[in-house]
C-alpha cells in the first residue's frame, strides 16, 4: 500500500502557465522525492501597461511517502 501526500505550491513565469508549472515541479523535486502528479488548481496573470507580464499557477503536487 502506498501513502501519498499533497502539498500546495505557487509559481510564476514571464513566459507561460506551462513554464510556471514546470518551474514549480523542478524546484519542488529538489527537496520532495517520488512526485507522482500535479493538479493545476488555479491560474492567473498580471497585467502591466495593457500587456500580460506574469503568468501564475497555484498547483497541488502529489508524492509518495517512503
């Protein structure tokens, strides 16, 4: 039987929501092992001078506990 844990992570990128998600997983994987999945809970963007300047994601990372 596997025991799974979920953590909530916020990330941002000046490129895209996909890039923000990849950055979050890459950063979390430095200290969290056995990551199984990512659930995008929320997406938002900042606007500056009429242009999107920052993409933000609020995601849940699921990982297996040893």
